[in-house]
């Protein structure tokens, strides 16, 4: 089962039982050192920064797509993902 | 990604900090701070960034909980 679906289901159980408003965010990163790629999914976090060696330029890691599964939360969180080379 | 590149993950508590006049540090100001210290070694870089935000705050501390995760590419391939 995809990681985010598992996390979502586990969190939904907790949040439904909570008697107060709770906030949860998640940033999931897969670092592929062989291909020098970073794949990530961002759920409710500020954009991460990619800081380039040498010139020191910093760029926001911004996603390029919505989640592919419906969320059990209401309203659904915004999720995005992108591969960075 | 290339050798020496860094990735910085952080919660909004890192930049949602107010000074004595009620001015927010903001994500844009954090971006500027990160760029300023980008040439420093990783540990010093993160220490300087976090310290700048703390110094901006009226109480010299963070108003919200903060989580910062930094990664640096050591090698590729």
C-alpha cells in the first residue's frame, strides 16, 4: 500500500477521535543518490528549499500534480510532488 | 541534484515569527537569509539561519513549534 495512503488512514482514525482541532502536515522525500534525483510529496508544508552549491541560489520545491486518491479528511489537504534533478 | 546541493525542509514556525513591532519574519525573508548564508558549511549554515530568525523575534525565541530538516548531497552516482 502506498505510504501516504497508510499514513492517511492511520491519522484519520486519530483525528476523528480527537476532541479538538488538530493540524498535521507531512513531507515525504525519496533521495535517489544513483540518479541524483529527489522525489517528494508535500502535504500542507511550506515549500522546501533546494539550495544550489556554488552560486547559493535557493529555489522552492513546488509540485506538479494533485493526489491521485481521495482523502478521508475534510477539507482534503493539498498534496503535490515533483522530481528534482 | 549535484554534489554540495542542499535541501531544507521546515515547518511554518520557522518564519511565522514577529518582531517587537508585530512585523512577521515571513517566508520571503527566510529565503533571503538562506541565500545569504548558503556558502557556509552545513552546520554553520543552519545555525546562522535559525539564529537570525530567533534574533528577529521580540522574545528572541520562536512563537510556534519548529522543525527543520537539512540534507546535503555528499556524492552522486
